[in-house]
C-alpha cells in the first residue's frame, strides 16, 4: 500500500437505520461493517467519508441516499475527538442532498457552519471535499484537496452490481484493487474489512 491510504466510503453506514422502512434496503446503503475506531485500528482506514444533511431544526443527520442513521451529536464528536489524536486522518465531508427541493439555502448555510466548525475544531484532521450530491458544486471550500480514487460498487463496473450490493463488489474487487494500487493519495472503498 505504498503511496496511498485506504479510505472508508460512507464510513458511518455501519450504523442502524433511524426508521423501520430504511431497514428494508439497508443492504444497499450499508458500506461498512465496523465502527470508526475499528476501521482505523484493525483495517488501517485513514480516510473517512462523512455524509450529512440537516433536519428542519438544523440538527445533523448522518445519511447515505434515503438512509438515515441512528446517531447522536455527542457520538459523532466522540468519533472526531478520537480521530484528531491520530495525526494521519483525512475526513471527506459531503452534503448529502440529492434533489432541488432538499438543496435549500438554509441547508447550504447549515452545511457551511458544520464544515467550518469541524475544520477549526479539529485542525489535525485533514478535512476535504465540501461538495453536495445534488449538483456536485462546492458548498464549502476546505484547505485540503487530496487526490482520491473511488473504487466501490456505485462508481465501478460491473454495472449489474452497481448500487445494489456494495458488499458483493467489495468481496469481488477490493483485494485486486488494493494490490493494483493507485497513484492517488487515497483509495476509497466499501467494507474496509474485506481486503
């Protein structure tokens, strides 16, 4: 793995869905099996993909597409407090909005406040991205901009797997992709425990 670090795509998707109907398609939205500490310590993940949106009160929701996860504000910042002690961590923060209706000025403002807070509070974590998933525009400009190769089911062939079964793609391709390597700084994958 010389020259690049492994990153956890949708790093917090190991969490339980917030609502009963989200459990039905959890196999499609779940991209990691273990918590952040385990991803870091046992599976050498050094980049964590955090996707957030905000409810009508401005509260943070960790999400992946339609899936939203059970998690508290304190839990999230406990993870970030753990990661800040490591001095070798990247955190990709994405604004998890995918429709024009959800992409409001209020949502953008909340996302900017959140990103600024994380960047200022956790200077040892290399925060980056700041884009939204509606139009891929930059909603918040971070200081860091590492190169990243994304090798997971929703962006890689074979297309019959696509978004449907991330764990199957990981089982079929993670080992090969990691052995092949990348000239980028980060290789983002599903299920970092499958290597």
